C-alpha cells in the first residue's frame, strides 16, 4: 500500500471544493488528494499529489514565486504644468491602467480623461494612418442627465465632432510612416465647472497620452486657446473672459513648430493674429517641455520595430518605369482627364512590379558585362587542334547566359510608392518651372464666375464657381421656431439664429459613394464657413429672422469650404439680409523644402490651391475675411511644422488673394436682389410690458392659439418667462401675408394697451346698461363705465331712455382708479349746451354717422398739436396686392417728444405704412444696399 495514495474524486464547481459527491452540479474530476482549499493570507493553495502534473505549476510557484509574478502596475504620477496665469494638473497611472496610456488633466474643477489603445496586429498598409478619435462631454460632468428617453448620451454632437477634429489634426502629422497598428484615442469630460473650457484641455491630454504610450511618434504636442480682451492676450481664458474677447484662437503644436490653428475673430488685422500665434506657441513650448520630463519618467518604450516601410529601391524602379510619362501627365490642366491618366499609369506600374516582374536596367547591364567577359576569356583559352588529333582532356563547354530573376513587390507597397513619387514630381514641377499643373503662377487665382437668383422659390440663392470648384448656396429665412437648439453641459438653453450646413456629395468629384448623415469633414467645413460669415450678420433687433444657409458642393477641385463662404455671402444678400460687408475666403498651400528640387531653400506659398496641390503640399491654410481684416482661419500642417515668418508671408499673400476675389464677387451677374423675397415670411416685432406676457399667452396657451387660429398667422413667439429687457418684452408675429399679420397685431395691441387719462376712443359699443350708467367697450376685452351723468350734457333720468345695447359713440377716458377700473365720458366730447340747443339730435346724428366706422383712439395732447391720431388709420383700401409684396423689414420709429410718457406702453416694429395704435408707424425697410 502506498504511503500517500492518489484518489480520483469528483467535485462540484464551487468557491470552496469539498470531497462530497454532488449530482446536481457539473462535476469536475481531478486526480488529487481530497483536501479542500485553504486560505492563507490573500492566496489560495491546494495540496495536490506530486505524482500528477495538473497543478504542478501551482506547487512550483510556492517554491519559486517569481515564475508567476505579475508585472507591477505603475505608481500614479502627478505633475503640475504652468499654463498662462495658472497651473494644470496631469496625472497618470491611477485610472485606466490597462490602456497603453491614460491621463487625467485638470484645470480648475474641469477634468478630462483620455486613453490611448492600439491593436495587437497591424492592419493592411495604407497611406492614411489608422487613427480614430472619440470625444464626449458627459452630462454627469455638470450634474445633469440627458433629456432623451433613454437618459444617456446619444450620438456625437456637432461641437463634439469639431473637438475630435481638433485632436486628430495636430496628432496625425507626428505619427511615423509605416506604423499600421490601429490606434484609438478616447476622451471624456468627467467634470465641468462652467468656467474652464475642456476643448483645449482635451488636445493637451491626447498629446500627453500618445507621448506616454507605445505608439511611435516624432514629437509631443499640446494645445491652448488664446483670447484677446482689450489689448491683452490671455492663454486658456475662462468662459467669462471669452465673453469680452475679440479673438477665439485654438493652437496646437510642438516645442518648435505649429501644427494646427483654428480661430475666429471680428476683422482683426493680420499682424494681430501673428502676435496671438506667438503667444500661443510660447505657451505650447512650455507645456511640451514639462511633458518631456514626464515621458522620461514613466513613458513606455515605443514600437519602432513595428514600422514597415516599402523597400527603398522600389522608389527608383517606379521612377524608371513612368518618370517621363508622369511629368507629361501632371501638366494636364483638367482634373478628370489628369485623374484618368494617373490611374492608367498606376495600373501600368502595378502590372509590371507586382504581376509580371521587373528587371532593372542595372541588372541587364550587369548580365551583358558578365557575358562579354566570359566570351573574351573563352577566346583567349582556345587552342588550334591539328586535323585527326583529338585532345581528350580538353572539354569545350558553350557558355550560357545567366538568368536575371524578375523583381516582384507587393501591390500595397507599389501603390504607396506611386503616390509619393507623384507628389514628389508635382512639387518638383512647381519649384523648377515656377508654374503649377494648371498653368497658373504661384499667386494666380482661378477664373471666378457667380450668379444669383437662379432658384425662383428660394428666399435667396447663389452659384459660385472658381475654376473647377463650385458651390450652390441657398439662404432660407424663418422665425424663432427655425432656430437650432444647442444642448450644452451648463444646461442653459441656447439657440442659434444663424447656421450654415455644408454638403459634399460624391458626385461633385465624379464618384459613387454613400449618402447619409453629415461626415466629420462636412461638419467641420460647415462650421468654418458659418463662423466666417457670422460677424457680418445684423443683430436680432435689426433683423428678427433665423437664417439658414445650405452650401452644396456641385464640383470640387480644392478649397470647397472657401467657395461656401463666397457663395453663402452672395446668397445672404440675395435673400435680403442686410449684411455689413462682403466676405471672401481663400485656401493657401506650401512647398516647404525647395532645396530637394534645386531651389534656394526658401518655401513657396501657393494661392488658391487645387485638390492635388492640397494632397501633395505641406500645408492647407484657409483664410476668410474682407479687405480690412480676418473673420475666420484654419491651418493644417502635414510636415514637422511651420514657423511664424512662413505664416506671416502666407497671411499677407492671402490678403491680396481675398481682395481679388471680393472684386470678382462684385461682378456677379445677375446681382443679388438685396430685398426680401415675396416668398419669405413677414415678421412683426412688438414691445410690451413683461407683466402683459401672460395676458397674450392665456391659460395653457389657449389665448395665443386662438389668436393664431383667428388671424391665420404662422406663429406668435413671446418671452414666456417675463424677462425684463430694458423694462420691455418682445412679441414676434410671423405671417405669410400682411393682412393676417396686421389683424393679429391689432388684437395684441388692444390686449396689452395701457390706457391713460385723456385718451379718446372712437366708435365704442355699449355692452350693457345699468341704472347708474353704461358699460362701453373701448378695446376687445376692455370695458369702462360711462356714468349716467357723463352720457349727455343734458339731464338723463335713466340711461335706457336715451341709449340701448349696441349703440356706438365716442368716449374720453377721464379717470383710472386704483383697481385699474376705467371711467369714461361722452359728455366731455359734446358741444356745450349753450352752443347747441338740441344736444340729443346732435348725439343721434353722431351715432348714425359713426355707425360701422372703425374704432379710433386719439390723444388729446396729440390733437392739440395738429390732430395726429394714435391708432390705425383708415388707409387699408390702399393696400393693394402689389403694395403688400413690397413690405419688408420691420423698423421701430421712436415716438415724438409729446409721447415720451408713453414709451413704456405697447409698441411695435411695424412693416408697412399703416400707423399703429401706440404712435409708431409702419415703414418700408428694404435691405441696405452694399457695395
């Protein structure tokens, strides 16, 4: 019998294994001694028979713990980095330790968490680095929840997409070529204090995370925001400081170069922008310096061994095969023929290098030289043999040619090299010839053509064409209901009354592709064009419309976003929007290293770049504005970065280009109408006291709905919260026709009217009669008492003896008591008894003549000054169909000196020549002409 026998025991799968047999559990059979697990400290050990190897590793672990030792997780590291007038805190090793790298960056009480992960295996090689960026602002960061049904964050919002692009654009140029492991950057806003913006913080967090990760990159990047308050530049200004800032500039770069710029301003000169860029670059340099010391302390080794580049000799082979043809193809001026010719060349190169095989001229030359040497040696060794004699030891072997093995390369490598060679040749042609592929000089702008009013039913339309880039811009006007609601972290309701939407269909480049929601590129280009046009729009008080501009790219060969700026500006004018000035945009390019192609080394700036120059160049710099300054700019760098002198040259050259484009836009034929379309809605703005808002809305909105149904207007918008805005609140009436709008205006004016002693009301109807007088309606829903003593200048015993319900006469307001009740008088408007022997006949005559005429309210004070009436005149008969179509924008006409006491009463921004009850006039407001 063995001293330590081995038993085969069946155990149930439980936290603690026992030697009892359980039929109701899935049995696990192991040959070991039936001794249960025992806990010692924090580890679990099991006594197992040494004659079996199933748990031999566990037993050996007791003797050699290092065999199963896990790599110790990095200790949390936290550093403070000075940025502007405060510090940001960077911490790593505390959250997200299984990622390749993760950091939390804190500014104030705003915290951004960013992680970087990469795939274990590389993807297929391509010319586009496999990088994806996701940024999300969690509602919980501000103590809120989503307002949707599912109560969680939904799809990425537009402003989150824009921040994703801000993170992606500066990182991509720093990634090394040949690294094909898919890389993902995830960024969340975990805490937001409403004061410190998270967007610039997210750029810096992503740059630090990539620097700490295994992803091979050339440089560490960081990002900052620059504001301009007064004459002082502020690094990472707070949201309160940005309210007074003239500039909103986001800049990202390395310690020695700028990689990305995106900014918006109100016609700042170029020199001021350069000063802001210098301040931003200094701040970025300081951050990158601190991050480098952090990387040395806890950064991971970079995966340089995973980089796979095409064979170096492949570049020479491609140039040998198609070099001469490529030069000729790049001189083709039209995009589509050039694109087809390049495709044929690419197919030719792939066929030779990937399918048939390629034998280089050097290899053929080497074979020929070897054969000549062999034949020469053979001639020297040949001996003359006498006839009949045979030298059996001499064996003559005829030399054979040595075969050259054709070279074969992968198709992916060939495609990558073909694209790089094409870019190289395009840049060489620009440097050597001083001209571009379409024959233009370096600063020449493509031909420009524009026309307006091509869509008859649209409120405004324009077709802008520059070379082979074309934008169809359409402007639509609407009321507040058409405004775009912005959902933000702080929970404050925000509405955009102007927005531009950019669409880039595949047909604009002659291709077939997916049609769906807007891509990240479309959202980014639309926002750039929108922010470029926003500074020239009128205020809401001057132009109470919501404006939407759609830019559909119908042709594209570079700079389509700047074509959207030009087309959108013309469409706004065609819709009758009184913009402050014209705006034009231009895209600039760059060839940085000219020594490679025999140049003097100074960079070459290109104006109005095409698609191929954008793809093959080193920079895409978009600038929009007018002759005086810049409104929007965006720069992407595809190389190590550019310096301030290069940027200064690009900005000045862009200014000259903008002036040329603005001059061409003035030649638009047909020109923009600069007047509201007859198909655009009419908007009438009234000012009422805040406490009168609830009167207009009514219980549950019943009153405002009844007014809309009764008059046929489209909408009535009010400030429902009664917010006091200069002691007044606004009411906007939107209608498709003037008569409906005027009817609704009259109803609201009467409802919100504030009577004052001395006002006269014409043709008022008796609503009821009592023993002590008659109740007279002076406005819809407003009645006053005309006492029996005030009904006539003569004595009347009973009111019903002289009047009946439905009779009409003029009254004057003689008293308003503390309860707001009105006391009226008819007697005050009648001649004295001594001058009129029969006042009753006069009253009856007045009733007959006034019956059926419109009600009027006349100010006694105004009457003394020339009989000016307060209320609607009886000029409705002059409102022909033609005149209705010519009523456009509403403008408030201030009251005269005699009406200063009534400025706080119901007033309006009229739209026609009809006078209003509050003393304001309705006037034509045709949009201002520009240029």
